[in-house]
C-alpha cells in the first residue's frame, strides 16, 4: 500500500516507510529486504525550500535534491565543504533524484544486509556476517557491533559545518538535534539513525557562515565516477592575519560506523602554517581511530593523504562569505526596540 500525504499532520498518522527520492528504499524493496507500506512524499509541498534564517544561517528543506544543494548559490557561498561534498557523491543521476533527508537517513550498503538471505545484526539477527566474511571495504575502525561504514557523505560534511537538524516527532513536537544525536553512537547495530517510525526530518539548519572560512572535500575512490568512497574527508580551515591556522575542523567518513570528528587532528593544525607537513601530521592523527578491523585496516592508511588533499582544496578555494541579513524594521511585529 502507498500513502501520499499532503501535509505534515498526514505524515504523522501514515503507516509505512517514508520514500523521498527512493534511490535507497527502492533498492531494498526490489531485493525483498524491505517490505510493507510506503509513505511517498511526492504530494508534500514546500520540502525543497532554502531560506536564510533569522540568525543569518541557512535552513534547507529535507526534500532539497542533492544536485540542487551542490549548486545552490547560498550553499556555495557560505558552506564550500558541503557544496563540494554534495557535488562529489554518487552519480549525476542519483544526485538528481536523491534528497538531503534521504541521504542522511539511508541504510548501510553492506552486501550482507542488502541480501535477503542474510539476517544479520542490523536486521535483528544474532551475527555479523561481514566480520567472518568479506569486509575488506567495510569500516577500518571497529567502533561498534556493525562494521558497515556509515553511508552518508552529507552527514560527514554537515558535521564539519556544525549543522543541526529539525525533526517533527510523530507527537507533533519539533526537536533540534546535532548530527551525532541524529545518527546515534552506533552501539545499537539495528539503527543507522535515531528517528522513530512516524518521525519526519523537516530541515537541516546551518549556522551563519564565517567570512573567510575555507572548506574542502576529498574522497579516495577506486574509479573516477559512480563509486562509494573508500575514505572521505570534509575540512574547514580559518587562517589568521599571520597566515597560520586559527581554527580547523576535520571529519572523516567511510572509516567507521559513524563519521569521525577528528578533533585531535584539527587541534594539531591550530597555530601552524598550513604546509604539507603540518597537514600530513594532522592526517596521521586522524588515522589513529582506535582498534582496526583486520581486512579493512588498509583503509586507515588512506586517511593522512585524504586529510592533506581535503585541506589543500579548502586552502585553494575562495573563503566563505556571510549572508546579508535583511534588517528588521523597528515597528515590525516581534522587533525589539
Ligand atoms: C552507485 C551509487 C553510489 C552512491 N554513492 C554515494 C556516496 O558516495 N555518498 C552517499 O552519501 N550516498 C551515495 N549513494 C546513495 C545515495 O546518495 C542515496 O541513495 C540517496 O541519497 C538517498 O536519498 P533518497 O531521497 O533517494 O532516499 P530514499 O530512498 O527515499 O530514503 C532513504 C531513507 O530515508 C528515509 N527518509 C527519507 N526522507 C525522510 C524524511 N524527510 N524524514 C524521515 N525519513 C526520511 C526513508 O524512509 C528511507 O529509509 C550512492 C548510491 C549509488 C546507487
Ligand atoms: S556489517 Fe553490519 S550490516 Fe553488514 S553483516 Fe555486519 S551487522 Fe550486518
């Protein structure tokens, strides 16, 4: 059965798995891994709006297409790492169909999980077939019972940009979550995110861009197109007047069952001239992500070079520019005297 809600209230009462672009869900339904009713969002207007928030940040509707996110002038102007990540993921066809919300909430791409005959931990079973089987391209860091890398490139970039998300709970209440709160800590192998049935991801909220912040994204891949990353890195760097790093953020994806906020690596850059040796040293710190998974350990060796490349791209790019926020007229409703 397919329900086509045309309001947020109708979503809360509709029963079934939400379908946005369908590029993840439909593949699971075709293989028989996902069954049951579908709640298709095609009749819900206003999902694809992008607007400047009163604080001077950006509110991006969960239905914005990945391709539009990559090309939106305000995203390009304010959040270069996010624009580059959105423009670099998957294929042009997927980016033209897949949505921001669907990307954040997609299920893992582990070949055992997506095969109808393997009821692994993620499907409520009692074993992880990848650990005993083929996991050479799974997570290199063993951070949870499930060792499938978290699939969302946009989660990596949004964590780097310090974004939050607004969720409309089935009770009708709106809740603001950080990216780690949305994804959870990975300790429950059944969950790729923390939303419950009936919850709806309304929007992603980005803080005001900081003028001069530079952002970059790099993915290590086996072939030029249509490939999942072996390792991906989003980086944000701010330079002081002396040309040294005054602030940095480095987030590594495809390495663990959640994006890794490489805090020690970012802290190591502060105060340094951002030359190759400083960037590689930061990358080496990011590669110390804890115990490794045997056959995927080799992926950790891709991290230093990927950090170097993401940071070099950030440094070569134009700095972000803050948005002009329209002043509120003194007699406007809600204006403070
Ligand atoms: C060859 C290939 C390469 C790929 N490479 C990458 C890559 O490098 N990086 C990457 O990130 N992805 C990659 N993908 C995956 C692709 O980006 C996702 O399939 C896509 O982003 C999902 O978006 P969608 O709108 O189609 O989601 P859907 O399939 O519609 O939904 C996905 C999930 O999100 C839930 N959902 C969707 N919207 C909402 C909402 N608003 N509220 C609550 N729940 C919601 C659905 O119920 C479903 O469970 C690749 C896919 C392929 C086939
Ligand atoms: S890695 Fe995760 S999804 Fe894959 S078999 Fe193990 S528990 Fe299942």
